[in-house]
C-alpha cells in the first residue's frame, strides 16, 4: 500500500456477495436424522 492511501474499511454485510440464509444447518440436521434412522433400521433388520 502506498503511503498516501487510506485503508478501506467495509462492514461484513457490505463485503459479502450474497445472502446467508442458514440453509446448511437444516441440511446437516436432516442428513444426521436420516443416518440415525438408517442405523436403527440396519440394527433391527
């Protein structure tokens, strides 16, 4: 950085390119539930 340039400070929301709808936590929870159900079925069959 040159001596006469000021650093750029940008808020987190402004720096992101898109929205973060928190879908990942639902996908992980659904997948975990499916794995548990699959293990229960395998255990009792």
